[in-house]
């Protein structure tokens, strides 16, 4: 049994009707998330996969640990 990391990435969308942006910051925005996709695999334990996910974690991407089919 091995484990894999799934990733989905977020894209910030400016939702302000007037499209205002001050020094790279939108007046109003939302994050649109992509679909989950397999990113890395072959981790022998869930703990090692979760540790890897914590190392790669950023605010614009999310990780999920799943069990790989044998």
C-alpha cells in the first residue's frame, strides 16, 4: 500500500465591477479552485505523504493525501 498527493491550484479573480487594483491588491476578489489532480505518489506511509504536503503548502494550492490502488 502506498499513498499519493493530490493537488488543486487556486486562481485569484478580480470581482470588483470597476476592476480596481491598488498595488497588486484587488478591491474585491475570490479564489477559483481547479479540479483535483494527482501530483506525487509512492509515499510508503500516510504520515510521510502528509509531511510532504505540509512542506509544499501555500495559500494558492491545496493538497489531499489518498491511498493508491495496488
